[in-house]
């Protein structure tokens, strides 16, 4: 694995195809869209479509899509599969039919490579989640091994903490005092 981009780094420039609906609607998503929106971005990567841990995570992120929207955060899912594979998986898997966020296709693997999140052998993405601020700076990175699903509550908790713009103690939850 190459060096993983971390805290304080500028999120790389990108322009990728993404699936946004259940028919064949593909759109281009760019880092410029993110910056222009003035919102936060939460981008979560999974290794491969049509695998087993991934749909549980994607379904959970989808269930919580409104929570991200309420926090002015654009939620984007991503893998190195093509937009056509994403579409087939969405059409094929009951839990993925009503997705409220785009599935980004990093078919060339250029973005995953720049982020430094590709596995050595198969060159698939690790389960990595980025929280990027409205200026395009990475403010949080969480990386899981391929076999371990992530905790969506923790992603939302960290997003809340970052958005307070204050010092948040260990195990801080929204509504609690900051330091």
C-alpha cells in the first residue's frame, strides 16, 4: 500500500462517473462540485461490489443519509468498480435499490491510488472513510481491514464534533459540553 493521505491534506482533484438512480442515470462528480457546494463531504470506500460486508455498510449509510444531509454533508460511496457494475449491483440487491447517495466509480483507480488506499495484491480499496471540510481539507480518516465493517454512528459523531469547531473530549456526544 502506498502512503495513505491523512489529516490536513487537501483531498485530491477528481472527476468520476457515479450512479445516482436506479435506471441508467450516470453523472460526473468532481471535487469542484464539493467545494462549490460549501458543504462537508463524507466519502466512504468499499473493496468490491457484489461482496458480503459491503451491502450491510452501504444500507446503514443509506438509512442515515438524512442525518448527513441535516449536517450539510454530501455523502458519497465509492469503489474501483465501474458505474455499470454499480448499477447492476443496485438493481440486483434489495438493500441497495433506494440509495439516496451516489456510488462513485473509480474505474481507473486513480483517485484510490492518490488517496493511498489500494491493497497490494488485487488493488482494491480498503474500507476507508473520509470527512472533508467545505474547503476540501481532510479532517478525519478511518481505515478498516477488508473483513471489518465500519460504525456509521461513529462517523456521524465525529462529523458533529468537527462541526462544533471546539475541543471535544473523549467519547463526546452532541449536546454534551465541549472543552
